[in-house]
C-alpha cells in the first residue's frame, strides 16, 4: 500500500499557498515558533531581542572576560575537575573554553576546536589575552570539522563540551536580513548537523566520561530533539544525567535558561550525558 496522496507536509504546504501564507520570512518565523511553543512564544519573543546578562569572568584569568551568566552556568555544568583531559568541539570565540581551562588548571589539558579560520584566530586571541601562561600552554587549538572527530580520536577525553552551531533565534530577530531569509528548513538542518556532532562527541569521550551538549536555540528540535535522537541511536551507550542550575527550568532531557523566566539570562539549553562503562560506541 502506497502513502495516501497529498497527505502530511505537502498537503499543509499546498493549503498554505492557497491561503497566501509564506514559507519564508518574518511571518513564517512567528507562525513556526507559535506552533512549536504555543502561548510561551508571545512572552519569550520580546525578551529575546535584548537577551543575555553579561557577567565578568575573572577567577584565574589575567583580565576579565564578559559573557552571559547562562553561558558560564552551562560550561560549569560539565563539571571539569583539576587534571581533566577536556575537548571543546566548537570553541570560538572562547568564553566557555576559559571556564573549562581554568577548571582543568595547570594539571589538565584542553583541546579547543573551531572549524572557521577567522573565528579560530579570534579564539586564539581570547585565550592568549586571558589565560595565565601555565594554563595557556595546556590549551591546544585545532581546526577540524566536529562531525568527523571520530576520524582523529576516539575514547580519549574525560569530558567533552559540544556548544553546537544553532538557530540562535535571538540573533535572527535582531537582523531583518536573517528574518527575511529564515525558513523552517533552518532548524531541521541544524538539528541533523548537531546530532552528527553529538554522536562524534560521544565517540571522543572515555567510557564513564561526560558530554555536555548546549545550544542558544529556542527550537526544541535542536535541544531535546537532538538528545532524543541520540538516545534512540546510541541506546545503551549513553545515559542522561540530570543537569541543574540556579535559574531556568528542566526540560525532558536537560535544562533551559530562557530570558523571559530568568531575568534576561539566556537563551541556553544544556543536557549532560554520561558514556556507559566499557561499551564501544558504534557509528550511526
Ligand atoms: C555556538 S558557537 C560556539 C561558542 C563558544 N562555545 C563560546 O562559548 O564562545 C558554535 C561555533 O561552532 C563553529 N562551527 C560550525 N560548524 C563547525 C564544525 N563543523 N566543526 C567545528 N566547529 C564548527 C562555528 O564557527 C562557531 O564558532
């Protein structure tokens, strides 16, 4: 039996064309997020434009670095300890790398990876200007594609941070050009890419090691959706550990700090995963 003709997304798309609804641009953006988040979108949307509550990160640094309070909270949720071997898969501009490197201390090592050459240059500048020499010399900067990390190293790190490239709706709302170009394909494609990166992060961590997945997306497809997919495909290889923070609220698999309910902090989502002991991760 074939699929019934004209059902599902195609039928919805045709209906939208019939009633003159656009699939791109500001109206499509608002419709998509209203459908995903319901009434919450009405309170969240106005708070996204001026979101983020910058704090000075100072402890253990040569000079302060300013970043959103929620970003510090997310990086700390990975629980890096002195002496840990740490991978930061998508590191530029480097705020979270500073949190990880100071926690790992001079006895630890950090690999800070960033694929974009321009952003990698900025990352190096941030590390050089803020980290004391005994910690800076323990941080290596690389330029690999995070999705293909398994080709380089497997089961090597105590802790891995994947702060994935995401929809970043707060930035979309701040740019007419980005709003005009927006389509629902954006969050779906980014979710697929994030899943590939997260699978590589799981391969890179040692058995019993931890992976923290984070995004600044509001779209649940890129947050709980990515974790959900990983848990299905890597069943028995990873387990979710309950992450907590002083602000925000729990989600199905993680924690989110959204500016409408956290005094302007965020948006950020994070979920902490632990790799099972002595189980080989397989590709999916
Ligand atoms: C959300 S930002 C990271 C922010 C950073 N963790 C911080 O706190 O400062 C995501 C980064 O991933 C980089 N990126 C995008 N695709 C990548 C890939 N395939 N491999 C590695 N890095 C990638 C982007 O250039 C961007 O700098």
